[in-house]
C-alpha cells in the first residue's frame, strides 16, 4: 500500500529521542485499504454472498426432497407422522393371514420386542424411578403420573434425583393393572405398549404384550421368560420349570449347567444343557427358555430374538403416528382416511372400491382389524367437521391429560374379495386426526 508521506512530531523528550508516526487522524489503515481497492472488495463480497445463497438453496432443496414427516397441532394435541400421511393403495392383494403376519412383524420391529430387567430402583422426593437394563427408565410419581424416559447416549436419561436430562426423550404414559392373582404376579399395562411385570420385589419389562397368563402358568411367548412363584425345598417357576440344587427339571427331566458368567450390573447368567438359562440380579431370578435370545454388551442387557425388519411396502401401506396431549384434560379424537376427489392428479386411471381395503391398528398393546366401510362424510355424529370427500373412520379414542401414545396403521387390499376386474386400480387418500375442541 502506498504511503501518504505525511509525518508530524508526536513527542520530544530530549534532544536525542524523537518519535514520528504516519498521519491517522483522517482514516485508519484498514479504511484506506478498502478505499483504494473498493472494487476488489465489492467483487469479493458479491462472490461470498452468491456462494452462501447457493449453499442455502441447496440445503433447503435437499431437505424438502428428503423430509416426509408431517406434524401439526390440533386443539392442543400434537400429531406427528413419521412419514408422509398420504396413502396410495394399489399394491398386490394379499390374504388376511399374510397381512396380519406382515403387520405384526412391522409392529414388533418398531417397538423392539423382548424383555429387559430392573437393575435398580431409587426413591426420590416426588416418587421412585425404575432403571431398566436397556438404559430406559420409568418414573412413578407419588401423584399417580408415570413418565417413560428413553436412553440417552448409552446412559439413562434421568438422574437419580428425578431430574430429566435436557436432551432426553420423556413421555407421559397411562397404565392399567391386569394382575394374575392366582400366581401373585402383578401386570401393569402401560400406554406405550409395554408391560411391567412384578412378583414380590422382582421386576422386569416386556416391550410388547405377547404373553401367556392364566391361573396355571405365566410366561412371555417369544423367549419363554417366567418368574418364580413358590419356593420350598425346590423353586417353582410360572412356566412349570423346577429348580432343585444346581439343576433344572423340565417335563420330568433333569438339566445341568454348562456355563456361568457375570456381566455388568451384577447380572449372573447360568446356561443349561437344554438351551434354557437362568438370569439372576439382586431380587430377580427368572428362567429364559431360549437362552440364545440373551444379548448384552458393556452397557445393555436384553432378551430379544433379533428379528430383522421385513420389507412390506409392496403389500401393505404402513403409517406410524404419535399423539401427544398437551392439555390438562382428557381429549376425544378420531383417525380417518379422507379420500381424494381428484384421481387424475395422481395419474390413477381407475378408483379401487373402498370395501376391498382392510386395515389393522396397533396402539396401547392392542390390535384392531377392520374394513374401510364406515364413511362418515354425511354423518351428523361429529359436529363441527366439514367433510366434502369420502371420509372413512378408522379409530375413535380418548387421550388422557398429558398422555402420549404411539399408533401404527396398516392398510392393504383384500385378496379374498377382489376380482381381476379391478386390476390397475387404486384408492388414494390422506390419513388425518381430528380432535374434539
């Protein structure tokens, strides 16, 4: 940069030391640099702005193209679909039995079926916390409210004093008791589709409701997990297994240990020669009929079969949604499929009659099946709804105060009823949730 060649005397302390400096009272060096090269700076700023704009537009376009999640709030209830809520039913017709198998498989994969055990229980000022072996936790407040807290970075999402970590996912859950009084086993069905199983001080959690419970026996169907119900000279388990000395008796045959190991959280696993295993931790002592389902690493212990997700998109249209009631009162809601009135827009040459469409719904541990035949378009039952298109009722329910629930819906074309007349036809609609104000 060229100089101004303007100098002045700044200070004279004696006859020898004289200090001179460049004149700066008019402009700083940076401003002088900008002033003498303003066109260069203008071009650089223009290029920078252009680059930022291109990056921003690309990011927005990419997100718009990849994001299918639908979320909206209605009367204080947050409705979230994990994918788009549009349904185009034009796939391969299938039998009800095969549809049920595919839907059940999809549900099982989503909720990660299996069993986890309680590793500790902590009492705090407002209630108690059950810490499970998959790093989830259930907070039981003394006022009757329950909150399920998911794992956070391979650790619990709640502190022992009841403080929920800032990034942890926590949901209110309601519950219903369906105890097996004959065997003294308490069954607490939670609204997220899981069951907490308690026998005396022993607690484990079933991630779905797939169990057998009657006056004579109790066990989980997938892995055959059972609880001790009586102990005298022998220990009797709820599936009929007997423990005597160091061996098991199953159907009158003795089976002996083959291996024993202790892992984190003082969990002891004893494997037997018939494929059974005994899991011991504190007050817990359970039998697992399928020991190959026992999985663990340095943080997690669970009993699962590792079922892989089935690709079913060509056969059944699956939608998952979450309802979260933010209100301090119970809310009524309905789930419907609203049919389009413009098939040409979707390039569908022919409409598939709705009576050939079946559906399954899974929520709160229960499965509901039906046919798409309840059209409420002209119904006077639902005041305030202005329905201009065919609208088929799938489910009607209630959300308790501050309750959150997950729902899975599957729709498919019935093989038993449809004929070749309706090949290359489709039924197109949008899944919607309406909440009573």
